[in-house]
């Protein structure tokens, strides 16, 4: 797989960006609907001899045009780009969304940016796609402009998974309710948090069990509770089965939310500095215990349940 090319601003767009097949959106979470758009874009690019491309925005346009309605973001731009590449995307323009960009008319957005700068030959978007100033640009207008300016527009219907319409807002809702299994169905992969491993207060090492403490990049966190997880060292590729507590450590009268992961197998040096934690199954609510010893006993029970989960999952994989 060739290296993904990422451009961060209009001034970085190379003269040979086009001819391109392009999909446009924020793609937060990169759920199954987003990934279908990208695969369709890659297919059109292959058929036409064009470059499979994405136009996305940073920050989310709502932060500029309607800050009070701006969504909490799930996925950092770098991670989104990794997932885009998995679906055949060759190049991404991360366009800084500014008040000037927000004021572009639909015609300016299409003629100046898509056609002149990005050399579009095909655009793939959802049927409810809106763009440009005041969201006055519609999918129908995009099709009309495509007919006039010489590019193809492919509209994609909403994707349903078990009767549920896939959207970033639905993924956020499931995650924040602790419904990580439902979120995984809409994502086609487990919901994950990644970021730096940061020092804790040392309570685990002294009184319960040692953990890795994560400072996540995401603004969307699973509901407080204990989860079966898988943890990956993003620098070395090492992986561990794990169990993770999201919450405030009420047994110790904690005041700030923490994300603490206990690895089910021994951690050989070096200790990871940057990890990704995949959330697989919610074990229980977080609750306050009478003593650190009682909490430690519960953690050992949680570990046993996590171990049983992985044995069952591995047995299913062998059967398949």
C-alpha cells in the first residue's frame, strides 16, 4: 500500500492533485456509512484512472458557524486518515474551516475549490449532503453543477445496520450510554480511545492493581463503568487483553475522571507511552466499595470475567 498523502490547507494542494474522484465530509468516527462512501470513491477512481481523494475539514464547520451545536469529536484527524487509507483513499485534503471558507457560495465552493483546485471528475456524497454558505448547497444543486462543469455525482443512500440508520451522532449516543457493542456494529470495529499514558496517583500500585492511565484524544468517552478491552502499544505494536475502568474512583473519593487499564498478562519493559484501547463489552457500573481490599477483590472478579470473555471469543474464532 502506497503512503497516504495528506495536505493541510489550500496552499499545500499540488498541481497534480487531480484528476480526482472525491468524497466530502467530516467523517468523525469513520463509521460504516463513511467507509462505504470511500470504497465507492476508490472504485470510481480505479475505473476512471483518477486519484481516490477525500476533502474533510478541521475544525468541524459547526465550531465556526454554530459553536453551541458543535458535536464532541470521537476521532482525531490522524486516525481518520489511517482508516480512510484502509478503504483505498490515496490523498486527503484537510481544509482549515475558516469564516472565509464558510462564506463561499455553492458555486464558488464547486468551481473554485472542487473543479479548479482539486480537479474533480467524480464526487461521491450522501443523499442528504449539504455544503457552502448557510448550507444552501444541496445534493441536487451539486448534480446540476456537475452536469454544467463536467463531473459525475454519485449519491449514496443512508446505510442501515439492523434497522438503525448509521450516523456519527448515533455512534456517540451508544458510546456515551456504555453501549459499546452497538457502537461497534455501526463502526464495523470496536470503539477505541487513544492517547498518551500519563502518571496516575499511584493508588493502584499501592492498594489494588497497577494500571495504565490514559489521557485520551477523543472528546467522546464511554459511560462510567468497567469494560473488557484490548490494548495496543502504538509505538511497538504490542497487544494485550485488558480490562478498563472509566470513572471517578469513588472508593478513593476521586474528583476527576480517569481511564485506567489493567493488562491481563505481564507487562515486559518498556512501558508503553502511547496506547489505543478498544472497548469490547461492558462488565458493570462503577461503584464505591467499603475498602481498597473489597475493590481489589472485585477487580479480580472482573479480570476473571474478562478472561472468560476472551476464551469464549477465541473458541468462536476457531469454530469459524
